[in-house]
């Protein structure tokens, strides 16, 4: 286990979101950047991570153990002073078309 049992894998997921890149590119950055390693509490020294699928494996492991109801309550309790409309929910939904053919439908533009 490379990551600390404390919260190294959770830190890895936060940093993955921050870096905005693919799993493969993210592992390359993690190998090259000592700041990333420090944030994730790992010490690679002269070794390199070669399995970029480890990011996906950790993501699946975290999702399997995540209780979203408790997480939402904790996040709300922490941020409720900054929320104006406590009885409203805002959701960002992004939909992608699999195939686009000319002419493109007006609703997609």
C-alpha cells in the first residue's frame, strides 16, 4: 500500500479533480511533482508508479464505502452559514450526444 491509511487515497481523489486531466496524465504528474506526492502523503523517492489504473481502482473502492447521506449532512452542517437558500437544491447536469449528424438539431445548439 503506497498511500497512507489515514487519508492518502482521498487526497489523491481531490488532487485528481484539481488537476483536471486523465488518469494516465495524473499518474505522470504524481511521479514528477514532489508537491503532489507530499499532498497525497506518499514517498516515491526513486521509484515511479506505472499502473495508471490505480486511480480508477481507488475511486471504485471509495465509492463502495461511501455513505452519501452522512457526507451530505456533514457538508451541509459545515457550510450552512454560507448557504442563502437552504430549501433549494441546485444540480448541474451535463448531457453529451453520442453521435451528431449534419444538420445539427436546433435544441443542441
